[in-house]
C-alpha cells in the first residue's frame, strides 16, 4: 500500500522511513504555518500564566503538565475555580 509516497513493507527500514517522512512533512507544515488568530488570545494566555503556581500544585498531584491543565481548565470551565471541568457546573452542584 502506498501512502504519502512511501511503500509500507515488513522490513526494518520501512518503519524508520515512514517515521522519517512524517517528521519531515510535519517540520515543513510547522515552518509554513501562519497564524490566523492572535491578539484575542493574549488576555487568556496572561490569565493562565498568572495562575501558573496553582496549576503547578495540581501538576504535582495529577502528573500532567501545568499548561495542559490550564488549557483544559480554560476550555471546560473558563478558568472558574468554583466549577467542575467535567461539566462546567458550580462545584456546589457536583
């Protein structure tokens, strides 16, 4: 089967070649990527970084990088500490 110009085989080199091609294509994608949004994210990013210490405390318990926790918290609860990230419900209703 051919995919992205690389034949998939059973030899040792086929996986390495496929990985090498994927890395090369992804590097090209990142280098040619252009921002389509920007300034509107700055206030959110600043708020999340301002709360970094709190997210780092959670990181110690959860073992998840603080910035992942911050983004999930923003996405699911708008960085409200009184809400559950599971359902965006107030923590008094959980």
